[in-house]
């Protein structure tokens, strides 16, 4: 991610932490993951995605909002009350591609359902 001095506009997909952590691992093993936020309580993760994603995002169990302030190397998180799980300087891409994120979240949810059934 090139440091241009200004953070590009972005949107933020928030998901429950359990599914989000699995999705981060899936994305890291495959295409790569952009910056990821965590809330201070550890309940949710937020994936930085390209601006405009919120208009068409419809994955149940998640939300996508416009933030207008992206992630830049060495900057504070763009959302108050959060910290970096994957900081901008730890990524090779500026934002996670929405369709790749959707696929990773769906895979994570499926995997966790199997784990939950096996561990009852």
C-alpha cells in the first residue's frame, strides 16, 4: 500500500469476531487481507474494503458502513474505540476485495458450523 499522505475513502465491513478471525486466516493463506480492525471488547472485527462496497453489501450477520477515511501506514484506526488486528503496514493491499471477503466469510461460517457439530 503506497503512502500518499492521505487515506483514501473506504467502507468497513463488520462481522462477529469468531467468523472474522477465521476469515482473516483464510484470506492470509490465499489472496491476502487488507487492514482489519478489532473493537476493544473483542466482539467484532472490521475489514477495510473499497469505497462503494456498502451500497451492495448484503451478507447476513454482517454490516457494511461508509467511513470516508481509509487506513494509512502509521495512522490511528479510522473508527473510534478500535485498534488494529492487521495494521496497514502489515498488508500488501490497501483494502480487502469484497467478493473475496464474502467468500472467506462464507467458508469461515461453514467451517465453524462443522466444528460446533463435532464438539458438542
